[in-house]
C-alpha cells in the first residue's frame, strides 16, 4: 500500500489538492469502467430487476419522442390514459442530452442510448467519489486520501447504483448529498462553497423526497453551527440559505407547470417543498444577516426558534396532509400484496427476521464508523468537521433502520471516518514498523472495506439456507425474466395491453412497444389493483376484466418471486392455476414463447 501511495504522490506532484482529488476520482472511475468493459457491460442487457432504471429509460425516450416537459404521465402503464409519475425531469434532462449529442454525431439513436447508459452512471460515480475523498482529506488529513480512494471506490462500486444502465435517481441523490456535505466542510476557507452546498441540498430535494432527512439534517447543522459560533459561521449560514432558497425557487418554476403551482404534492417537488424551502432558506439568510439577531447567542437562538416555528406552522397549517407517513394513503391491498414485500422498503427489524445474513453488508461498516467517531470524541473532542460528518452519517444510519434503502447513504458516508481510521494506522505502522503493527493495519483495512462484509453476507446466506432451498425454487430463480432477450418474442408481437405481475411492468415497457396495467409505483393505484384483481381472481373474474379492459396478452414468468407472494395469497386465482399448468380456454399459448422464461398467452374471447 505504501508503495502505491508513493507512486501516486510522485505523479501528482505539482498539482493542487483539488486537482489531485479530481485525478484520483477519475482514475478510479476509469478502472471501474475497464472492469465493466471486461465483462461486456452485462448490466446493459440484464439489470437484475432494476425496474426504476428501465422506467427512467422509458421516460427519457418519451421525452425525446415529443412528450411535454411538464407532462409526467406514463401513458403505457396503469389504466387507460396512464398515471402521473412523481419523478423529476431534472434527471431525465442530462440523460436525454447525452443521447441527443451522441445520436447527432453518429446518426444512431441506439448508440446514443448505449453511451448514455454507460456514461451517465460513470460521471455520477466519479463525482460522488471526488466529494467523498475530498471530504476525507478535510476530515482526516492527507493520510486519509489514499484509503478514501480505495475504500470509497469499492463501496460505491458494490452498492450497484452506479453500474452501467443504472439510470435511477438514487445515484445522483447520493452524489448531491456527498457534495453538500463536502462543500460545507470546505466553507470556512471558500466563500462560494456554502452557496454551492445549499444548491446541492436544493437539487437533492428536488430529485426526490427520499433525501428530505439529509437535507433537514444538513440545514440543522448549518443553523446549529451558526448558533454556537455566530462570528465564524454567520456568512456560511447566510450563503447556504440563499443558495438553498434561490435554487429551490428555480427548480419549482422550471419543473412545475403554471397550472400546477397550487397543487400540493407530498411525494414530489411542488408548492409544498418550494414554500418550506423558500421560508427556511430566506429566513436563515435573514437571521444570519441582521445584526439584531447575531450579536449574542441568545438572540441567535431566538431568531432560529422563530424561523423554526414559522416553517413548522406553514407545514402544519397549509400542508397537514404531508405530515403523515409517506405511504399512509396507499390502498391496504397494495400494501399487503406489494409494499410489504419490497426489499428496500423493509426495516432493520424485518431484515433480521427475513434475511439476517444481509445485515453484514448493510450495517457493519456504518456502525464501525460511528463507533470510531465516538472514540475520537472521547479522546480529543469534536471539531466542526466531526459534527458535520457524524450528523449526516448518523442520520443516514437511522434512515437505514427505518428503511434498508438508507444503507446506501450510510455505507458511502462511513467511508470518510473509516479512511481517517485507516490513515491513522498507516501512520503508526510507518512510524513504528513491526509485524504486529502491519497485521493490525491490514485488519483495519480489511474490516473497513464494505466488500469484505458483502462477501461475509453472501457466505452466511449460503450457510443459513443450506439445503433448505428446494431444487425447484433454485431452478425457478435462474429464470426471473430480467434479460432483454427474455422479451424478444413479446417485442415482435403487435402492440397490445399485457396482463402481468408488477415486476414485469417496466421491462415490458422498455423492451417492447406494449402497455401494461401494473408496475411497482405507489401512484399507479388503479392499474396495480386491476392487475391484482385479474391475477388473483378466478379465471371467470379475470376474463371479465380482460374483456372489459381490452387485454390482448397475458405474460407469465415462473421464475419471478412475485408469483409466490400472489399465489400464496390467492391459491385459487388465475395466476396460481397457470403456475400449475391450468390455462383457461380463453387463452392460447404463443408458440414462439413455449419453453422460454417469459411465457406468452394470447387472449381469445370468441371461444
């Protein structure tokens, strides 16, 4: 490790720290790209069930095909007329721009899509890694830089959200969160950094409401630091607030049509988020700018308390519907038959019961990072950078306790303190070289790599499952209909409405010209219920729905685990019968699909 560090240091001589960090992040990104290229960019044709990335590709295609910027309908999913998605065009735009640029240069839209599906996640990977190693440099000094590159590069790679074709918004949200934290760490020495941190926080919120806890924690940190250090943090609080408020306003007017300015949406950026962000941002800037509020800590506390009361009152009085849990309004059947089985929406406690082995991969490195920071607090007390890193890391960990998707952020943020920990042990080993010191340093390296715990999780899972997994279940898991080639026969058939489980909705739209009822999206209530009624109802009940809704095809993928959930709940339903080979007489097999992972049946109602 020390030899590699010396080589990198020699080659980077003469560059500024920021330039070196850019070079390191870019180098790591090129290595990951080379690894993906060596495997043939396999995720381009098999995303492993990433429905959101496939539907994002469909949305981008629709935008490039002429669908309006403000029109977020997904017309090929749900009931007739589709439904309105809650995603942001801010993610669609750069992907579409890459496709347009490449297709203009080459004349091939297909090549443009391929380049965009590789380049966009790679750019976000590079940006996220840059912000993480930059934050590690500020937090742990020069000795933390090399560990942050290695630990961070591995962590981000194995998270899976930056793999080729990963167009979902979680990767850009993580980059913006890392950027907002990093820029706040830089803010005392860089006046523009505080403004840009607020910009990142606003964009993070605009992309999706899942990051609201991180935005809130970062904002509270800015306010808290200003409270206890009115002189040193005054300009930072002011600039952060202005950046946050101005960009929130810009996002609102750019992404929300004039006809929707008064519509409150709790799950997407709307007048709710705009109003709260404008009040919080402008209010923070005002409190930090007015001498009457900044002279003493008591006055700063009064100003911030009044601002908090104003934001809280606006939320409670103007938008009380947004105080409830995110999915509180979801239909009870959809919650039982869909949401309760979404892995990333499970809590830590559900994971302990259902998949205890995955706890290693999801929670160990964040806990190690938090534990080391607590020891650091006891030894030397916390400085400004410790407060910021600890607050964001702990917030991400608490989100992961509530929903496992938060572990994506906590694993990434854990890289910052873990890199400092490794850096400290490297310095000890270099100062007092010995076999014992080298072994300890190697152990710290090993347990700081989340890939080590991912491997341990896989091994533990294999041991726990042992022979309990039945041979037929093992065979079924091989053919879950996640490859593009699985949908080739369907793509060759005339456009029709396809009845299928929700896990097949996005790939059917991405890989064919058909439309579907069902997809794993909480706003598609009517479409998802239609599919459940047909698949879980009796063959006669299903036929009535199929006839009334002009369904042309039924798709069956025996290897998809969603079938087990629905057939267990409706053992006498259409889907359960078809899984056993009992096909009603109003369906006829599409011969080309016989023996394929995706079985297709043509609706024939004149029998």
